[in-house]
C-alpha cells in the first residue's frame, strides 16, 4: 500500500499547531514563575540564621529587620520569634524597651514580651515563626507565620544544655 504524501497545507497546519502549543506552555511557565514566591536564604520567607545562643541575653528582644521579626529570649532562657505585624490591621509593631512591651503605633494595641495582648483592639497575640536551635545556632523559619489564639509555654524553644 502506498502512503499518501503529506500536502503542504497539512504540514503547515501541524507545524503551526505545534508552535502554538509550545508558546502556550512557555507562557504558562512564565505565569507560574511570576506567582511563585522567591525564597532566598537569609531573607523574609526563608530560613534566617539569627546567631549563637549565647549572643542573646536572657530577657532580651532583638529586631531582625530583613526577617520582619523579633527574636525574644525570655528570662527563663526560652526563644520565641514574633512576627512584627499587628494582628489588628497589620501595622509594624515596634518594641518599646522603656515599657518592656510591644506597642502598635496605629491603634495602641499593646503586647507583652511573649506576644500576648494586653490592650485591644488586637484580637489575638502576635503571630510567631518556628525557631530551631542546631549546634548552638538559632534559626528562624519566616516562610509561614504561625497564628495562635493564646500564648503558651510550648511556643518557646530551649537550647540543649551542654554536656
């Protein structure tokens, strides 16, 4: 049986269809890459290496501007990373060392050192980020804020005692 030769018209239809499909796939890839977050180590949205455990004294609050969080070392030695965004309307909440608390400049919500609400209108405590301590180095994962209804002792992370 003899094969029917492909006409020029049929060849061009297939070629244009393949080129169109390829262009559509490439455009879809560009759109997906535009909407996917860029996570860079050491910047907000990634894991930030805060420093050695001993560089944070007990009872201290250290701001990390690039990471958009405060690393709190509670008086008992536990670590907590608090998102600096107010849970009321999202204003940046500064630490007020004179008062020993976080005070929102927008609507005067006030938070304790562990993020607990002292003064409304904020509906819940400051969100936190996951903290890990590996080989004496504190790391904070700013990829996903952890919302909470109340503060808890289980929010704190402690460094392992040296043996």
